[in-house]
């Protein structure tokens, strides 16, 4: 089991240095203390830790989820052992400024590291990553007083943090939350309500937990413009000591995956003595959350890739080792059975996984790199462009690994045959883990609305034109930097045509909206999302194929040549097999096909 | 939870009497004692029992799988209560002749009943259904002596039966089994070996279990031509009493679904005293199994539909009841939230499920009806044609519900949002159950080889021409019997074109094979299977749409009109959304796309 690389070192190096040119980021002042060697070290230390320390605990934590007793929850013993090491690896603040104890690493490098750690055991990484997100909210929006006592313990890992958004009656519709916060004095409020699906909402890894909680103040406008953000600690500081703050984990959800990371119902203020601190201004809570949304959704994408990658490598290894059946051309039963990787359909399932996993990885890292430029670029125009393109890509980064990753995980199980259907083998657990990613941080349906409504049409095509320009650059790059591989021309041509078609369909839909028919415009938003996912990943495969072709033209070692040929095959697979499907989805968007709008509730 | 209809009564009546014309079968002598009323009663009694008795036990049996202790396994208490009632419902022998205690029911009706029972709790139905399959093998191939003592106790349900085929090193490759059987005298053999994944291989529902076991006799030819079939009872009769037969359940597999039905490793002859009885002739075991294959694979298809149907109705009910969010055209937060069925993407997910579930149901029943004609038709030519078409459809019936049903089950979970990701809700359990269906009784990859190699090309296109003829009849029928619905013309035209394309691609592939390039011919066999699945289900949707259109033209009640309009919408959905995908799969078959053949093992 330990021989699963999760993500190979060669792949990580390829992505960072041959595809996404991480060292170029060191030209930006924020990253100027770094160079290729610190990036290399960061990722390789994480990868080694993931393989040697995290992955061996994965199954045990999946099999023994923590149990809630009387409001208290003790995590798996392995989590206690691993948590301090994860802090050392910088999961709390690697990308944050030196001023708050961070290392000013690019997200590109940090997310590559986090991704391989998640591939080893996603549940355990959830604790520090959630804290990091909560701390980042405080760093960005909290006043000095709140930051002075809450931020340091979170960034050091002594306290944990959560996102407490969803309520039982308001899952995706955060404007409908009803948790109440009434002013005591200054920025202190009395909080009362209930939150559900709070990951790491209770545990014994840290002495305290700060819940970043959405609530309404009296007289707040209805809906999303009346939601405020509060920091509500499990224990509050009084006279320098931590005392209970009248909030309580009342129920643990029996999640089907990520079982090492508890998900809880939290009740606030049963005794009317739960105090929360307002973060930023009242009624701006959702806008603060939205500002952090890109980063949060990239993390979901990274998890989707991580989960699919671990399963891909597990099934690849199984396919190489498991003898079963014979070649179609030589079925002599007196000969020994062949490894199942010899069978065409098994190879198809492996190559499909590879195309999804590595395409998704490149996509996630492309988004992370845009985030680096958006946050730390030196030219305002470059920052704005990066932010705009990142906004467009965010629903793709969130969705592609989740949806295609789920398919990929199902193939990993399928390759294991009857054994895959048992919990004696790992693929079924990754399949369970993966399913969360199409649900949390906005379901796939919501990502489709976001992409089409807000990102593609809402900004009048600005971001979409940036994507088209990036694709055009990739096509030119393919011609220039790998002159001997003219197979790339066909890929580039197909990609340009698909992108043009995407632009045309977007225009058609925008026109429908402009004439007031928003329902027709948005009807096939999930198909629009699917099409865009496939096209964007084709773009990443063209970039990877170009890097591979360049590598092949540079007298590579035998192992490198094999690596590059594999990339070229996967790129071909994606363009031949998947890209045409994008066109089908776009046709549906344009077609006026309305069967599912037309059917009435009582006709199902 | 009990309000889940599993499959609605209206749907069952539609399928049996408006689509598949069950009463017409009564013209065949074997079924002549039956009429519409006995069919109605059979199915409605089963449906009521499934909803009221089986479904309420489903979750409990899933949560508490039986545990193996020292070779013995006690099933869930609910199984003891339900098992005798399942026998009363005829799960052992409803279709068998009066002579062996059967009811001579058509498979069409029997499978409709079994399907709704499986939707209620598939695991519990597994016990009698496995016994029924084993008994059928004995009825068909055993000599009079073996039948005299083994058949009656199995057909009465006092004994259970299993299929003991797979071995740890020979999962799909049954020609490689190594279990040995050496002659004692007459038809008695000493058996030694080990079998894995034996469903119902040990339990306490019956006083004995007969394992239909594949083994080799000394000197048997290598491979599949040297495999014989034995009946190996857990206890053997000696002097009128049952004594242990030296076989033992040594391990229970921790399956991820169907958890109420144990799956075991069975060791034979540890003390060299395990006796088996040869069934039929030596070395013909696999051919006997193959003769039962159509029926076994139809049962897998029925289970796939059942599992998807239960989940579909659960998510439909949830979508009707769960308020969340608002319409795109009216987002006033002061208004109450809308039921999620109002959201376009939720409706899309529901209609997709409906199209898969009901398309799959019609397909399974079409196959069952062909089985009835093949087995009990009065004209030899009609029998032969039915058998040939059934052979072609069998890999489709096996695969479509499994693969599309898994997607459908994932959508049911997705509609439940965060709740769907918890085991507090049912959809996740059906998703787990469903995954088995793409693996057992021949994986999807193997079905693709069977369809393209044996069924489509192997018989020189005979079966494919029968399918084309059946499709042509359906198109004519659409024009004749529903003259007012000219929307059907477009569906019929699209279907005819798709079928022609399927024929053309098959010819191209056959030519590749004829020139010796079997690898190219078979490379995309799974794509060929996918395309054929979609086309065949489109055929079923045309037949259903025609019946619905006919219904709408006949002054239906308000409820019936709604039912029929739902059918028409689902048919339109399938043709507009899914059928074009079939053409993409066919293009891949023809294209020579070889990325996954070209990539070498070390290039992944």
C-alpha cells in the first residue's frame, strides 16, 4: 500500500517547472526570497511526508470516525501525532506574509504541496486547512482588537478555526440564515442559533476553536444583504483565561467520506450566553465570504484531484500486478494469464483516469498561479486580468475535479473488479471521499449558475476573452517551442474552434437574457459548465503536450522519454475522446431543448 | 420513508399492458391459464409487499451486515421473518413448469414483480433468487438421481443454492479455475479447492445450501473446455440424514453494498472429505453456465433498474418537499423559499433519472418478453429470432442499468445536497449497491467484448438485423397508432439514422477483423457497447412515447394525461440529450483513435 506515490515526483516537477514555470514568480517582490530549490524542497518534503506518514493512517481513520459524547469529540490518535507535523509543513500560513509568521510562498507551490498531502489523507489535512481559511478571514477583515487575541493562536495552530455558514433550512441559500446576533457593546454580540455541517466543529486537537459564523443583526435587510460575519470562539478569553462560551456540538453527521474529519451541528446560545465578535462591518458577511471564495474553491478542486490521483495510482499498480485472462490474439489456456493492463479496456480506463487527474492537476495549479499574480503582481493591469480570469476559472476548478474525478474514482474501483467492491481495498473509500466535492462550497448546479450568469455573461465577456487569449498564446507556443511535433497543430486547431464555439454560444445566450428570457439563457447552465470544463482542460492538455513535445525534442533520458510520451498519449486521448463532447453540451445550450423545464411537477 | 413507491403502480401497469402487451403472451400454450387479472395481481401483491414489508427493513440490514463466526453466519432477524413470505410470492419458481411446482408465469410478469421486490430490499431477495438460479441449472442439466434428492428441497426453499464460480486468481477468467474434482464412483466426486465472492454462501435461513461449483476433473483439457459443473452441498444426505460435507465458509468479504446478503470465501475439502455430484457431462460446465447467462444477466439489469428507481423516487419526493432558494426571475428574499424542484438543474437531474430508470425498465421487460417467446413460443422461427435478439440485448440489459443507473444514483444523492452525503439519508446506500452491477456476472468491459465480438459480428449480423427490424416496426407503429403526435416522426427518424450508423460501423469493424486486425476491431468495444445501449434505450423510449401519445389521444383522466406527458418529455430528453452521444461513441469505434493502445505500460 505504501508504494502508492499519490502524485509522482516526476509529475510534480513537470507541473511546477516545465508547465507552470514556478521560478518565474520569484521575479515578483513578494516571492523574491524564493527560488527553484526552496520550491523543490517544499514540495518534496510534503510528498515524502504524505507517502510515509499520512497515507498509512488513511484507512484506519476512515474506519474509525470520531464519536461525539456529550458535546465532546476525541479525534483518532493518529491525528494527534500528525497534526503538529502538518503545522511544521506550513499548512496554516505558507502563503501568508512574513509579518504574520508566513513564508510568502506562491500558492502555486503551496497548493501543490497541500494537494499531495490531501492525497495521503485528506481528513487530517482538513483541520489546519480550515483553520488557515478562518485565520485568513480575520487577517483580511477583522479589526485590530479582534486580530490581537484571535489571530496568533490560530496561525500557530494552538486554536482551530471553522466556517459556520449553513443552517438546516438554508443549505445553499445563505441569505436565508436565521442565526441572530444582538449587540452587547462595541463589537461584542450575543449569538443564538444553530449551524449544520460544520467540519472540525468540535475536536480535541486544539485548546480552542473559532467559528467564523454568519448571523443576522436586528433590523438587518432580508436576504444576502443582511448577513454579518462573527468570530465565535468555543471558549472565550476572560481575565486571560479561557472559559466556555455557551456553544455546543449537539450532533455528529454520519458522513460517507472524509470520515476522519468530523462534521457537526453546533448550537449557539442555549443558555443565552454565547458571545461573538463582529468581523468587519455589519451586513457585509457574505461579501467577505465571497472574497475568499476563489481560494476556498481552488482547495476543493485540489482535493478532487488529490483523491482521484491516489486512486489512479492504486489502480495502475493493481493493473500492472494482477494477472487475469489473455490477449484477444493469443488465448492459449496453457500459457499463463496476462496482467490486466494488457487488456484494451483496462488501458482505456487507466488513460482516462490519467487524463482527468493530470489535466485537473494542471488546471488547479494554473488557477493557483493566477491567484499569485492577482494577489502579488506588480502591475495593476496584470493583477486585474489575473483576477478576472481566475474568477472565470474558479467554478471550473471547483467542478471539473469533483465531477470527472468521481468518474475517475469509479474507474479505479472498476479496475479492481470484485475486490474493488470490498472495503478490504481502498478505491471504494476514495469514491466516497470524492462525492463531497460536487456538494460543498457550492454544488455543481450552483457553479453552473455562477459561471454562466456571473462570470461569462455578467462581466460582458471580459474574462472569456482573456481565456481565449490565453488559449491563443498556448497554440502559438505549441508551434514555436516544439517545432517537430506537428500533431500539436491538430490539437491547437480543435481547441481554437471549440473556444470560438464557446464564445458564440455565450453570445447567443446573452442575447436571450437581454431580451428578458433569463430562463432560456440559464436553462442549460450545467451543460455550459460541462462544456467549459472540457475545453479548459483541453487547453491545459495542449500546454502539457507542448512541454512534453519540447522535452522529447531535447534528448531526454529513457525514463523521461516514456514520461513525455505518456503525456502526449493522454493529450491525444482528451482531444479525440472528450473535446467533441463539449460541442454536444454547447449544442444543448443553444438548442432550446426544454424537456426538463416543460415537464410539470406532477408529470414526473 | 415508507411513502417511496419504489416503482409506481401506474408505471408497472403502463409497462405490462400499454408497452409490452403482457396479455398477448397468454395465447402461448405455456401461459394459457393466465390472463391480465392474474398478472395484475402478481405484480400488485409484490409491489405492496415490497413497499410495506421489505423497504422498511432495508436500512437496518444495510447497517448491520451479518458476521461470520467460526464458519457460521446468522443473517439479520428481519431476513428470517421475510424469507418465507418471499417464497409465497413465488421468487423460487414462478416461471417454472407446473411439473416442478411452478406457476408458468411469463418472465415478463415475474421479472416486473422481482424488480419491485429488489427495489424494496435487494439483499433479502438475493437468497431465493440465487437458489432459483441454482435449481434451474439442476432442472435443466442434472440426471434424475441428483434431481430426485436435490431439486425439491431447493424449489421449496428448504435448501438454498449458490453459484460458486470465481476463484481468487480467476475472477473473470473462469477457464483458469483450479478447484479439483476426482471421481469416487458413479457421479460422485471428491472436491478440493477454494471459491471467492460466493453470495449467500453461508447463512442460517435454510437447513442446507447447494453450491453449484465449477471444478476440473483429472486430465481435463486446459482452459474453458475443461471445466465441469458439480452440485456440492454444505450437508450431504447419508442414510436419510444430513451430515457435514467438509466445506466451510472461511472468510466474509466486506462488501460496500448489498450488505444484507453475505459474500463468502468457501473452502472445499480441507479434510479431503468434500463430496460433489457431477451435473451433466464432464467438461461442459461452462457451456451449461452460458446457457443460463441470459437469464442471470437480465436479473442484474433488473436489479440495476430497481436500485435506480428507488433512489429516483426518493429524490423526487425530496425535491418536491425541500424548500431552498428562489426562482431566477424573482429572488425577493422576503418571499418564502421555493421547493428545489423549481430549479432547472434539479429538474434536469430528475428527468435524467426518470429517463434512465424507465428506459431501463422497459428494456429489461423487453428482454424478459423475448425470453418468454424464446422459451415458450409455438413457432420455431419465432423462437429462434427471439433467442437471437435476446442474445444481442443481453449485454445491453446487463450494462445499461448498471452504468447509467450508477450515474442516476449519484444524481439522487446530489439532489439531497449535504444530507445526501450522510448515511442518515438513503441515496448513498443505493449508490453503493448499484456499483456491484457493473462488476458481477461479467464486468462492463467483458459485456463490450461479448456484444461486439460474439453478438454483433460473431453471428454475421443476424441479430443486429433483427434489432433494426424491431426498430423499424416501432417507427411504423408510432406513425400508425398515434397519428396526432407528429413529434414522434422526428424521434423515429433520428432512431433510424442512429441504427443505420450502428450497422455501418459494425460492418467497418467486421472488415477490420476479417483482415486480421482484431485489436483494431475490438479496441473501442466499450464505446460500441455504450452507443448500442443508448440506441436501444432510445428504441424503448420511442415505444413508450408512442404508447403515451396513444393514451393522450384517448381522452385520458387528468392523472393519466399528466403521466403520459411526463413520458413524452422524458422521451424528448433522451433523444435530444443522449442519442447524439451514441454517434460520438460510434465515431470513436471507427476513428482508429488508439491513444490507449499506443501508450506503453511504463508511460502511464
